């Protein structure tokens, strides 16, 4: 899977539109996207079809962002499924910078996580 970009935005009308337009103008296709905001600060978490160009756009436009490897994980699709995997990561000393919901199949849900220490996280997410 591609890299995940966690991009800081102002929490105001048009902030996401401006970013999406800049990426589109350079031909960057968004593959997965999520985000939110509280107070004056917002963020978007995204994967793209062209990480190199996305990175160039973010740098040229002066965005503050974190980029990390997307690590896939399946969780039980039931109350507590996300809690269990988040707790295992926390207990391993791994900080989650962002995650994207990928899909749901039967009794399983798939997420892509970006974390501060992928090497520590891999055995937790694969276990």
C-alpha cells in the first residue's frame, strides 16, 4: 500500500478544497481519505496514487504534514475490535499517528495505520 499523509489544515471553509484542488491540478488521484478538526486546527489523512507528486505539492504549498508507511491490519468487526488493536499497539509503546478505514468483509474490518515505529507495530498488527 502507498504511504499515508497526515496533513494539518486550518479548520475553516475551503481548507480541504484548496488542498484537493492543488493535488488535482498536478494529477494526483486520492485513493483513501479521512480527517476532521476541532477548534482552529483540522487534518486530513490520505493515501494517493502518486506519493512523489503529492509530497512535492505539500512541500511547495507549505503544508505541515507527517508521512508514514501504511500498515494493514484486520480487526474483529464488533464492539471492541478497534479498542483491542489500539490497546495492543499502546502496550507495545507504539503511537498511532493516523488510521484509515479500508473496508469490511463478513466479520472482519480492515484498517491502514501509520505509526511512529513500524518495526514495533508489525508483529502487533500481524498477530
